[in-house]
C-alpha cells in the first residue's frame, strides 16, 4: 500500500475496513444490498471521489484509497472465495435434480445472450474475437447482488426466485469454460484467424500451451481427492483434543485450501478462481462441507467487498462525463437486450409470464464476472482496451440498477393477474437440504439407532456430529451425516432447519445438549424438539429451555427394567405397557412443572439467560 508517514503503508486497508464498517450496517438498515454500498464506496474513495478535494483539504487524502492496483490484486481473492463457496454448494445429485432449469434454461440463456451481444458488438465495429469475449462476459449476471436483493424481498423460495437461482448457477458453472475459451480465442487471434493470411500451423504452439494447464487441472483434482479429506480429518481430530484453538485451526485449513488451490491453478496457467472452484467441488462431497462453509463465509464477504470497492474505484467518472450518452446508452442496451432474451428463454422452458418477467428484469444487468472475463481478455490482448473500458463502465452502472429492476418487477407484478407456476415446485427446488427431513444431532450409538428407525419408517434425516471418526463411519455406511457443531445457529441453518420437521438431540454431554436446544429454539420456536437428558434435573432444565420432549436416561432405564420384570413375572403385556406409558406421562408432567416455562422465557435472550443459570 502507499505510504503516508508512519504506519501509512496500512492506510488503504484501514480506509477500506472503516468504509466496510459504515457501509454494511447502513445499507442493511436501508434494506439495500451491501454490494451496492461497496461499489459506491469505491467511487467515493477512488481518484474521482474525495481525492479531487484533497488539494484544498489535504486531510481528505487519508480518507481515500491511493493504491487501487493492490486493492484489485487483493480482490482476486474475493472472486476466488465466491467461486469456492459456489463449488461447495454443488454436487452431482443437486445438479441432476435441477437439470431442467440449470442445463436447460440456464445454459440456453448463456448461449443466446452471448451470441446476441457478440453480434451487436460486431455491428459496432469490433473484431469477431473481441466481440465474442465481450458477449461472454456480459451474458452473465451478478450472483453477489441479485441473490441478496431477492432474499431481502422474500422472493428466494418463489418460482421466480428458484428459476433465478438456477440461471445464476448455470452462469457460475459457465465461468471456468469461458475463461478457458478466452485463452483459446487468444491463440486464434494471434494465429491470424479472420484475416486472409491465416496459417493453421501457427496454432500448434498456442495449443501446446494448454497442455500444462490440462495436466495441472488433472493433478489438482487427483491431489484434492487424495489430500483434502485426510487433512480435514486431522484438523477435526486436533480440534477435538485442543478445544481452545480448534475453530481457528479449521478456519486456517479452509483458507489454506482456497488460497493453495488458487495459487496451484495459477502456476498451471489457469485462473485462481478456477482452482478455488475445483477445491470447492471436491470438498462438497465430504462430511466437512458445512463446517467449511461457516468457517469461510466471513472472509468471502469481506474479500468480495474489496472486489466491489475495486470495481467502484475503476469507474472513471471523467470518462462517463465525457461521453455519458455512450456509457448510459450501452448500459441501457445491455440490460434491455438481456432482459428480452431471458424472458424469451424462460417462456420457452415453461415459466409463466409473471415468473419470466421477474427473472428477466433482475438478471438483465451485468455481473461481477464481466470484470474477470473482460480483464482476462485484456491480459490476453484480444479485447480493445479503450472500448472494453467503456463497456466495463456501462457494466458497472448496470449493476447499480439491480435493486431498481427488482422494484420495477414488483410494480409490474402487482398489476398483473395472478397465474399458477407452470413448472412443478420439485423441478424448481434449489440445491438446499432436503425439505421436511429430521435433523439428528449426535450420530453415536443412540443417534444411529434413531436414524435406522426413521429410515425403516420412510422418514428422511440428516445427522450432524462433531466427532470426525463417527461421521466417517456413518458416511461409509451410506448415512447422510455431516461434520460440524450444531450448537452454532449457522450450522443448523446450513443443514436446513428452516424446513426441518423435527430435531432430535442424542448427545450424552448435558451442557452441549442445552446449547443445541437454545440454538434450535432461537431459530424455530415452533419445531418439534426432542432431547436426551442425563437425569430428572437435566430433563426439567430442558423443558424450561423449550424442548417438546426430554428423555432422561435414568428414568427410561428404570421404566425399561420395570417393564421387563413385570412381563417376565407373567403380567399381561397390554397392562404393563399401559402402566409404563401412564408413569412416563406422570414423570413428564413433573419435569415440566419443575422449572417455570412461559412464552417470554422462550425468547432466545431468556433461553440463554436460563442456560447460564
């Protein structure tokens, strides 16, 4: 970073963190995507913002980012983390369940928009190869902006929200092939394709340059499959032994995977983003996926903030002011053309008019990967620098319009006649945890038996356990079990507690059981929650914390002994079972009355206060 006296080398970092500390809470309060705030902060903190006033007020130089180049270098990590998280969310099962929308509607949108935009740029005088790169970059939309905007409007679980997610997922999958295509197009451009003196032999050396990349890609996949699972098992084992620094070790391992995979991909001639995506895909099939997601989330958000600040810094207001008609006209053309094409593709694949309109409007603007793809085109020397900068300015401005497009969609839909979705909800289901499943917390002896009984009666379940050996054993037997700490609300959310039918806590550590109960009740006060208790005192405490049922080990053992004794003595089974159930109900009533339970006491704050007592 640029220096400005003592400690000045960290000035840009301090300015960015200060902006993040102000922008994110402010935009959350205003119910606006923080991404737009980072973009605005980049414009304000860049050379066309406060820096213009630094001559008359030198102290303002401390409120500007002076080394945009290093900010952009750091922002590459933000894109890598985003692709890593996308990779974690993918699996062959999820892609197969959504294949109609992802590989049908999504890839149709990418292909149609790429061809149409490339044709427009050719008509504007751009060479074919350059126009192709511009078309591929602008065909994509902004996952980082669109999904938060849809979430804020409560549209994620609607038909339009699911269709939008599917298209964005297809676009994310297309990024890696597009980056490879840019490399091939660069080789074609350097070989003279499109001119009269094209010599195919010139292509041979250029194509040979892809061989190290292919080898590096294969090694990354093979080594990832061999190394990642044992590495995280080792970290989990260390976490179980030394609880003080266990979470820090897990975070460090997650960061190592993202950065290490990115650097390895760069060394092979690929992009850091592609390496991170591959690492995410490999980890998605392991039991550590959910824990890694939680560990990496804060870093992804912050580094993506750096990325968007860099994008805002790159918005040359002088250039916009010099030719506003061209820049804003290009932004409007891009958004309108994409919206029309996406609407047509959505209708072709069976979405109704309302859904198609909403999906088309929010996906019309450009996305963050336009900067990655067009930047790669500039590096490869196949994109016109002057024209590409104009396109990037138009793309930046279009990203700012995503909330406006969502608002327009709301206004249009309010006037439209309601229409049922033409695609089944199953076809539009996003890749999340199975809806209506039972969450089992703890997959030891007790949890495993609960899971077997649920399976026997046709009930789906997902299990969570913090013991890596237990998780590995369960997954080897085909159980749907993940490594993680269910006492953290983030883990419960990742495992689909919002759609779960029940939670069964089977752990034998009373304090940890209490922690999971508190976390669960803070998210779902209405959920069926059954917990294992150590004794009658623990059962009473669990009822105070809000469980539906507490099962104390000592009481159940006594009832089981009594049942077996009476049956062996010849007492009729019906009478024995009736008396056992009656006694169990009496115990439950006593436990519930042992500690006060009221609606006020069930709030998250009151639950935590009760737990501390």
